[in-house]
């Protein structure tokens, strides 16, 4: 039997590039740390007002679990806003455009899980906002 336990103190946070006047997003990449062979996962922290890049994955499906705050996700073309409260989940099929945003006044924490892991980057799109 094989397993790995990752404790919060073991997470390594990377601040994603952002403009000086924009709130930051921080990611802890879990795939290597957890030993994932066929999937990928990250924990994201969004400061109030932070937003991710709108994108779509051609092959990868993604599942997002809101751990703290409220996740606002803009899905589809044209983008439609969906709010996911703490403890909620949203699953996005491959080929669906998406953008994550923290419209709240507190930090947003999201667990993002995807399969199959794509070797190429997602297609970047114009922002929904």
C-alpha cells in the first residue's frame, strides 16, 4: 500500500505574475509533492479582487473545490458567472472556457484537480471582466 500525507506547513506557495496594482494569486503545486502519476492538482489562494487568466483546456477536465471564501467562475462563450460557496464544487469539461475570480472581501482558497495532465499549456482567452 502506498500513500502520501501532505500537511499545510509543507505547502510551498508561489506568487503568480500580476500587475503592481492587481491583487495577487498564489499557488501550491501538489502533483509532484503528492506523487500523482496520471492527474494534476494545485491549491490556489486568491487575495480579494484577484482574478485568474481566462483559458480553456482541449483535453483536460478540471474539478474545483472551494475551501474558503466564495469562488466566482465565468464559464462558456459568452461567459456566464457561477458562484460556488465554501464546501461547494464545480466540474468543468474539456473545451469549456473558464476564468476564476475572487469578488469577495476575504481570501479565496480553491483545490483544483485535473485529468489527464496536459503537457501543453491551455489556450489563453480574453478576460471575461
